C-alpha cells in the first residue's frame, strides 16, 4: 500500500525533557534530511543508527534546535515503514517549530492513532490487538473532536468562518459563470478574483501572526486548585511554581480572582488556576470570585482539591466531593504539621487512596508524592495529554499556511490569464483547508451558495 | 385474464431517454430485449426544453457517446442550432449545447430502435412487477400480458402517479397530458421500495407568427458547429435556426405578484420538492424580489412547427394569468399561447436504495434509471439508462458489473452522488459537483471511456481502431514537440512577436514554447508542422494536454492518492453492528447505504475519518480471520 509521510509529537511535552517527533512513511528520511544539518547526509545512514545535528530552516538559515535523530528503516520499525525520530532538546517552543518546518514539505500531520493504525495494517501489531488499536483511534479522535468543538466556538473560528464565507461567495460567482454561461450575471474577471484572493491572504497573515504568538490557544492541562478558604491553595501554587505569585495570608478569603500560572510536572505541562476559596459569603467581590472558581472548576481537566488537615471535614467540602465524583481529582490534605482533626476514614471511603496526598506546604513535604500522583493519572491515560490540543494548533498553522499558498497560486494564475475554472481549483483548495481548521465538512455548501446568491432557472 | 406473452433476457419499461439507451445497450450486448412503453408516439420525447447539452450535461452526452450510446449521434442529426459555450474559459468547461428539432429527434430514435436486432418494441402499460423471493422475474401489463425476464429496467420518468397542477386545476397525468402510471407506483411501494414526491415544471409554448422578433435580440448558432458524437463528421444540411432573447417587464412582475394567491407554489397545493436550479418564474420573483428583470429565451421546438418554447418562464399559474404574463413581455404583446405551462408532481425512488450498478438492493434483477431515480434532465437520464442497461446485460450474462469512478466520468459522479448521498430535490449535474473537473473534459471523453465501451461490446471495431489511431498520433506529436528544438532564428522570432510574447534567447523545445499562454498550437504549426496529418481534434488534444499539464497533474495526483481507498472493497456480508468502535450514526448510515468500497463509505454523510480508520482496521482483521479459516 502506498502511504504518504506523516509526523507527530510522540512523547508528552515538557519543558526540561526531550520531546520526540516521529516521522513515518516512504519519504520519512528524505523529509527529515530536508531540515537536518549534520556531518553525514541522513540518506546515507544505516538503519537503527543515531545521528547528532541541528534542525535548520534551510531557506532562512535559522537554526532551530540541537537534536538526536534516529533512523529506523522499514520493515524493522514500529510502523514497518521508514521511521525517523527526532529528539528535540529545546522544549515546547522548539518542538513546535521543528514540526512546523517538517509540515511545510511533503509531510502531513498524523491523524489521531495513525501510527498505531499503520503498524497494524502493516502487520506489525498482532491480530489480537485489533480492538485495542480501534480503541486508541476512537479515543484520540473523540478527544480531538472535542478540542475542535471547543475551538469552533472561539474567535479564531469566527474569523475563519467569515473568511470562508467570502471565499465561497467568490467561488459561487465563478461557478455560476461556468455552469450558467448564458445567464445575465456579472462576468467574473481575473482582476476581480485577484483582488478577492489578495484580501483573503492578508486576513490569513493576520491569523497566522496571532496563531504563532500562541493566542489561538493556551497550552497545558487545565488544572484547578480548589477548596475552602484558607486551606493553602495559594501556598500550593507558589510551591509548584517556586515563586511567590499568589498572595498568602492567614485571612480566609484572600484570593479573590483566578490566578493563572504555567508549570511542568515530570514533563507534563499544567496550566494552574488558583481560585478563590469556595464558601457562602456576603462580600460582593468575594462572591464574584467564588463564581469564577466554579467556572474554572467546570472547565478543568484536572482538579486539585485542597483540605486543611487540622480541621474536620466541612459540609461544603462534602458537597464538593460529591460534585466532583466523576472528575479527575487529586485530594490534598494540607497542614500535616499541625494536630490532625480531619476524618481520614471518611476521605478514603470516598476517594482512592492513591489519589490522596498528605502534605505540609509550610514544611515543603509531600511534594514528590503530589507530583507522582499527577504523573500516574496522566500516564494511565485518564487525563489525555493535551498534545492533541497542542498538535491541533500546529495543524492549524500548517493548514493556514497551505491555504495561504493555494491563494497565492490562485493570485499568480489570475495574473497570467489562466482561465477562471482553473483558478477555481486553487481557491477551492484554500477554502477546504480553512474548513479543516474549524472542522467544517465540505458538504453541499457551495451549491447552496450558488442557488441562494443567484437567480437561475429554465 | 392474465396470459404469458413472452420471455426475454431483459425488459425495459418506458422508452424515454433512459429507456432508449438502456434497451439499445442490452440488445446490442446480445440480450433478447423487450422495450415496453405507454405510447409508441412518445419515444424519446422531450417534454420540456427542446435542447440537449450545456455545461456538465453536454459532457455527459459525450460520455454516453464514448461508451457507445445514441443520444449524441441522434442530436447531431437533428439539431437546429449548435453552440459551444464557455469558449472564453478553460478547456475543461467548454460545453456543447444543441437546440433540437424535438419531433425529428423522436422519429429518428424510434427508427433506430425499430431497426435494432434483439430488440422488440411494444406499446403497453406495466402495472405490476413479478417478484419471487426477492428476485424480479417479469412484469404484468394492464391488458394482462405477462412478460418474463432475467432482468427488468424501470425507466418510467415522471409518469409514476404523475399529477399536473396549474392554478386551481389539478389532475392525474403524465407529462404533456400522457396517461400516468398509477398502479406501478403502488406495486413498487408494496414491494417495499421507498418513494419520494418530486415536482418539476415547464413553461408555455407560443406561436411563432405572433412574436414580434424585432423587439428581441437574436442568438445565432456557431458558424462552424461542433458535434456531440465522435462519429459525426457532417452537420445536417439545413441552415441553423436562431433563438431570441427578451426579458420580463415590471408589468410581468406585478401581474405575478398580484396573482400569487392563485399560485399552487404558495397556496400549498404542491407537496413535491422542486429543484432550486429550475424554479418557476413566480418563485424567482418572490425569492429575488430586487431583480428588476429576468432573461427569457424564445427557442423553436423544431423546423416543421410554429411552436416556440419560452425558456425562463416555467410556471404553474392559472392559464389566464399565464397569458397575461406572456403578453407583458417585450415582443410577446400579441402572442398566442399554444400550450400552457404546468407543474408536474411524480413519485421517485429514493436512490440510496440502489447499488452503484443501479440495481435495487431490495429486489435482485430490478434496475431503475433516469428521472425515476430523482434526477432531472434528458442527459442525466440517458447516462443512467446506458449504465443500467450495461449492468443488466452483464448480470444476465454472468459478468462483472461496470461502475464508473468519480475521476473517470461525470456519469460516475452522477451515480455515486445518487446512490451514496441521495438527493433532496430533483438532481441536476453541474460541473461543480465534480472534484476532478479538469480530468473530465468535454474533449477527452473518448480517451476516458471508449476503450471501456469497446470492451463492453458497444463500440465497433472500426471505431475503436480509429480511436487508437487518434490516441497514438496525439502521443507521437507530443513526443515530437518534446524532441524538437528551435533556434532563435528570424521566422521563429517573427512568430513569437505575432503571438505577442517575448522572443527567444536560446534554442528551446516546442513544448516549452507551447506552454506560454500566448502561444497556440497553430503558432507552432506555422514554424514546425507535424510530419503526419493531424485532425483538428488531435491538434486540440495536443494543445490541451501540454498547456494545462501542470493543473492536470495536480488532479491526477489527488486521484492517485485516493485510488487505494476506492479499490479497497468492503465485503458483502459485513455486519456494521458488530464493528467495534464505530460510532452509532456511522453504523446505521453504512448499514443503509452498504457501500462497495472504502472510498464510497467515506462519502456517506455522517461517516467521519475516524470511522473510516476503524473500518480499515476492522477489514484488515476480518480479512486475516477469513484467510485463516481457509
Ligand atoms: N501550618 C501550616 N500553615 C499553612 C500551610 N500551608 C499554608 N498555610 C497557611 O495557611 C494560611 C492560608 O494560606 P493560603 O495559601 O493563603 O490559603 P488559600 O487557600 O489560598 O486561602 P484563600 O485565598 O483565602 O481562599 C496562610 O497563613 C499560610 O501560611 C501548612 O502546610 N501548614
Ligand atoms: Mg488564596
């Protein structure tokens, strides 16, 4: 079976650690060679060898990262195709750049579960694992779909929709000229097409700029720190970030607004949200804070629920425990340095023991246990690495770039008097790629547009 | 009162554009064929516009011809006007359109059918299908005649439970006041086929002598007409007739607006879904209220008739309103209306019940083609007709079915759309429905399909030989242009100056020159003529294949990428319910459509890429398991 070449980040992302980009397919070696600078050319490399060098954008000369590249030729590889793995040192930003660079060539981003699928289809994975393979594909696709849906509500998506609408209007106009040549609609000229395409390119450039600044989406597993006032939530944030970002006082109700920080725990990126302590309050400002805490709670992928070990469990906390029954929760019992009053038996009845961490933030104990608990949840797959979110961001950028280049070709064609039906090929491609960004299927919408925009008939 | 009246290989019911192609194909492929139709005077009748072709539709006529069908040859002999449309655009969308002498067309088709071996033509109204154990065995007519067959092709157009509607008037009827087919529709429903109600319409016809042509604009045919059929070499001897262009007036619009309460479109009398691309004039005026005027083309219906078709004025308004509408149009102030326009409602088979061979999934041996499948247009009907005929014959003969790919023909696009996606309105082909428009050109229909037509047995040896010769000469000429270099000599520079492009600095091959937008094949010929004689069609082929090579390759690459998906077959006995991990919606949609390939499955609505991945893994598993069992 002929396959194209695919790439994806294959290890969880972390700032300190090494992230690996896996490339698989008939052109894997050539594609990596295109961006790889080393003593010996990669194409001459023997199978199962590791090579030191740099990932370089050979067009601009920009050196992106210092890497170790492993070459595994098919069929002795995970997918039974030629596989190249790039171990990047430089953390999130550079991994992303390396992948971006790869995707400017003939490599495309892998679909969820595609490596596993290829491994299976190429006979590398046992028959008995077929169902497991399917589950991986299903789970990853569903997760990707959820992320896409989430994004579809955002402002990026609104702008892309508008852009697509302008393109589909243009396309409908071109199509009417083709399919109804004798109708009295305005003749489509190359000059007109050119202006429209150029306007679209300008807008894509704007989108790309904001995408690259990371504004499209923040990265990291959304992790909310919640609990009653004064249990030590802000202290936890400060300990994890090793900075004094949040104000810590002995006055309950100190934190009034959501504080956001990024940390990595064992290579797992977390977007930490410190929230106002949840309680009934008559203070208007605090009420707003509590409201925000609840929103953060609803959106979080992972919840760190903090208790004060020196106090008995409060009714509000019982309620929270109930509400969070189906969620990814780690319970932190803080202030173990003080005499304990908290009913541990009750907690262990409600929560798995490995999900409960006892710590004293004041004495900085229990931190390793907390990190271990987070990793365990993460690697068991209960919290999906948001590398899908992240990859979908990379994928967006790649698609936006492709759409831009398609429109560039259309503009060029329009300048050199290429007939409109041929220019349409490129316009349509751009429109489809933009659709992929927001998960809009191609469907019948072009025809719908033709018939609603123009009055046709016999 | 029933009696056994005969036994055939194939029975075709309805001699419209689909039925004629179907019956001719089966007979020519060696099947003893019976063609039954309600009225022998209505064979290949054009109940609506007197024209054939146009964008996408003209392409289809070329394809039918390339496969060995008849529509192209017949319109070439009976046209009264021929125009090549879209000549200012790319070669892929050039489209031939003919005005037909609709009466002559009919007569000629009847003659062809009567003269064909293996083909029996008989008048009769089929009222019932004979089906045993899910297999279609024959038909029963109104007179009690039972005809038995191994395959039956239903091509009944808009006759099924047809109903004409005009203003307050409504009556059961086929098109043009023909007898409708009421009982057959019931029979199909009882057999378990799902039917939908569609609607279409036609404008009034007027008397030529009452038109003031001086107030209209003349629309002549091409001085040098091109033809649909690759076999036609000569035009009919008679002069071409022009059409005439006029427009609705503000008065037309106000007449319509003040009579909307009498329009069945808006009074609720019409239940069927009409096509968006072919709205009635009242619909257009309501939906596009700000458009001050609409084009109307006056088209002769034939040489020996005074009837003119008023294209653009399809309507189901009451007769008196139709007349005042007509008379409000410049040039038609004193017009006599000879036939009124009307809307017609009819039953159609939901086409997702068909295999891509056009055989019904429910009843083996029963094929449906044409307007009964929810399409509109003579060309779309003819295309389905020939394919249903080919597949019926091949089934009878125990051969593999023939299914055209979307990248191979508009016919492939048409049938795949119908059986995979279905249609919510009468389906019309448009070039924008084809994703590989540049490959499905008007000029290369023979290259795409004639070898297949020959293999099937519908293209004669003689024609095939000519085709191969054309192909070879084109290839040789392209090779020669690749090999031949010209130096910057004066006669070359002069040609380039004349073409309006820059002069040469170095020796250059002819292919590179031809790729310049300003340079045509004719220019090259003036400096380096081909050593062997080439026809105009061959030269055109050379030019297109070279000039647009870049774009063509892009599309070929796309096709290549998807090919493996198209070729990956899905076994007949797959139980989607058992496919672990498939989304529920995908399960139910796939179980209904039962796609033959992964490619087809991916086009079923509600099936997403993850479902396709899962299906691929499942199939691999399935194949390994079945292989292990053996
Ligand atoms: N003894 C002891 N005190 C602690 C510990 N952790 C935090 N504290 C103290 O508890 C008090 C409250 O800590 P914060 O981190 O502000 O608590 P919070 O949950 O953010 O409180 P609000 O923002 O008011 O909801 C401070 O005085 C901390 O110094 C601990 O492990 N042991
Ligand atoms: Mg706080």
